[in-house]
C-alpha cells in the first residue's frame, strides 16, 4: 500500500492488479480520532464490526454501527472518524473486474456505487445485520489464514454482502439512469478519472477526458454519467472541492488563496460551490473542523435520506 498526497488530500494506492485484485484492511481504534479524507481508484466495501464510526461523503454524513456497510466508488472523496467507543472495522478494496458481471434483481452490483451516498442501500433488518457481521468475521479468517485461493473465498463472501445490501432495494431517484452499469464501463473511463486525480486542482476539459478514453465527447459523457452517477463536469468540481476542503482544515491559507489554488474564479465562486457541495460555508467548515464534539447526525439504522453535515478534517490515513 502506497500513500501519497494529491492537492493535500490523501490518495492511497493498494498495489492492485489483475493478479492481485483485492486488498483487505482491518483496524481497531481505542480512542476518538480526527476525521481523515482520502480517495482511491479501488472500489471500497466496509463493515463496522464493533463500536461506531462517523462516515463522511460530500453532502452526507452518518453514524455507522456494528453490522452497517459502507460503499465508496472509484475516486470518490470520502472520510471517516472513529468514535470514543472501541471501534473495529474490516474493509475491502478491489478492482471492478474482481466481482465480475454479477446481477442482483436485474441490476449490476455496481449500481449502488453510482447513486448519491445518501440514497445507497443500507442494512435494514436484524437478520441482515447478523449475516453481515458473520461475513465480516469470515473475511478476516480467509485473509489471516492465507489459504490457497483465499481471493476466491473473499470474493464469494463479498457477493453475499452486496446481495444482502441490495436485496429488495430500488434506486430512489432516476432508476432508469443506471440500469446497465458494468465493470467494463468503469474500466473505459478510468483514464479520465486518473487524469483528474493526477492533479485535481487543474481544470480538465471534456474533450481532453474523452480523448484520454478514446471516445467521442458524446459517448464519453453518456458512459461517464451512467457509470459514475454524475456528469464529468460535476465530478471535476467534486475533486476540486475535496482539495479545497482539505486546505481549509490543514493550512492557514485565506479563502481567496484556496480558491485560486483549487481552480475557482474567486472566493465568492468557491463559497457558492462549497455551500452546495458540503452544506456549509468555507469559514464555518474551517471553524467546525477545529473542535471534536459536534451535533451527531442520525445513525445508519434510522430512516434513509441525505443528511447534510458538512464537516471533514484530516487525520491519520484511513479507508
């Protein structure tokens, strides 16, 4: 695993390849930590095994408890913070081809990754929660024993987790927009994703991104939106906002300088975009990141729906 800094936001490479398509990480936290922000090419599926964690995406925050599952898409800015309760989790980072072309209820397993975080499926019953906890323990056993073909055993358990998560779930918004998401679609747009995250503060044009993927602009736009759940321009803005958020909390630069550093026209442009993306002004966001205790968002077992909280700070690297 190699950790680097891109626009001050932690970027983690897990050394994945077709020969080693999955990386498993398990950590235990005995104390509350500051939030960490990262992004990576790999898809991520995580399970809270004990305690509680605060999981963050742009515009959505929730408290994850034992048996809860979180999803992070390729190059999706996200973060987490372990809460005072002793917290343990297990997380899998994998290439899309690792799972293959499996379908759940007529939809690809990738579909939940292509909808906004607040609309993704959640564990909604005690029976599912018990199953997911057992599968989380099985992930650890398969990985720690290092048995022959452990990657296949982990893949089968991962499919069970995704099936439990997606069983009975229907995308709550624009379901027709993401019915044909395939791992091959994600592979086709990865050159554009890498182009953006090689330097997220640089403006990448639609034409430049399409050319990197050897697609026409129209075809690239269609494939990108279907796969990522948002337009390419919105994705670029998301990456720049993540860089701005990290600079707000980890430097003393004035907002005007951060706006210039992250490709916004001026402080007002950053202000408007930041409020839409994080639900807080840059000044409030910076102030909120200076203290530990804050109003708690609802946990993942409550009624679904996006909850704006807009508070991410950087600490020790995490999944």
